[in-house]
C-alpha cells in the first residue's frame, strides 16, 4: 500500500515536471486516479514543500524543496563536474545538443544537457524519464553491462523528426555509469552523418571523460 502511494506521488511529480502546472481535476484525469486520492497526495507533498499552489492560477506546480533535492543529487554525482568541460567541447564541435543520462530501474533519465545554439531545436529531455529500451541512451547502458568497449547505438525517429546517437562512459572498474548522447533534428543528423562524422567524435569524448574519471572512482 505504501509502495503504491509512493508510486502515485512520483507520477504526480513527473507529470508536473512535464506540464509545469495543473489543477487537481486535470491531474486526476491524466493519471486516471481518484480525485480525492490526488488531493490527499498533493496535500502531503505541499506540506513538505515538494509541490506548491500558484496563487495566481490556482494550479499546482513543483516546489522549491524538490528543486533543492534535485540540485543536491546532481552535485552528488562527482563525475559530472569533471565531464562538463568535455561535454561542452563536444557540443561546440558537433553544434548539436549533448546529454548525459543514467539508468534508474527500467528507465533512463537525462541528468545533464548542453543545448545546441542553432535556431531549430528539439524539446529538451533534461530531467525527463524514458523507457530504457526505447532510447539509444538507455540501450547502450543496458548492453554495456555485458559488452565491452565504447559501444554505440542510434535511432532515427521519423515520427518525431529526431535523431539520437549514444555511447558509454565507464569508471575505472569498467562499469558503465552513464551514457553520452547527441540529439538533433533528423534533417541535421541523418544516418550517413552519424556513421561518417558524429559517432567517432562522440566515442572520442566518452573515452576522454572515462580517462578523467579513474581517480574519482579509486578505492583509496
């Protein structure tokens, strides 16, 4: 029962991340949850500062305490600070959006983003959760547990007009700790460009980051 309540609360938080603000009725309809149940969960989350009521709209949005928690979590990922300069360099080199993502159970979560400066961009994936099997970033993380090397995977999503190519970042024990991926509109990153240009640059950056991380994951 407690597990279900926690899952319901997390679903509400994820929904508000996506929609920014919603009323109780809309949350209830979207998640197909009883309205009274939604209200009780929101009341608890509001008490903890995770969700807050916007007095101007009368709708609920994420609260400051959740933002603080997420910021603390990102800061706890020590490898991220070391990886950032190289991720920025990759973004400048390919001129497309670069992401760092991690696995959480059956999902992949994009935890860091260096956005493209080009005028046509895709929707940000930052702090969003996707089924790991449905994205290259998730698939390489699952494969890398059993496969060696800096494996790559890519997907051309013609329905959403989006391309993604991903590879692995490993620690000094060769364990995959994150994926590094590039996401761009299909018209700027098709299969030919991925194979001839993007993959080599992506893997080269992942190798550089992995080399930097070894001291951070020492047993000393």
